[in-house]
C-alpha cells in the first residue's frame, strides 16, 4: 500500500477520493461476507482496510492543505 509508505509523494490532483470510495466498497463486501459466515468480529482484512482508509484520508487532508484549502480529488 503506497499510501502508508513514507516515500509516497502523491499527486495533489490525484483521485484519492475515488480510492477511498473503492476501499469503502471493499469494506462493505467484506462485512457482508463476514456477516454471512458469522465471523464479523474476527476479520483481519477489515483491520487492514481500515488502516489503509485512514492513510488515504490523511493524504486527502495533506493535498487539501497543499492546494490552499481547495477540495482535493
């Protein structure tokens, strides 16, 4: 996951919100699968995806600051 790498230098106009939306879709799928197998409380993939989503949110915030408070994609 590039978003968590300290050497990652994202494009300010990158489509980071699209990445975040895709991750949210994946989380929804994992929740559905976990619920169907009654394993909702012990899914390591969820923990990993939640961490990645926080890293993407941090990049979005940094890009927003770099662009002077404009809405970053």
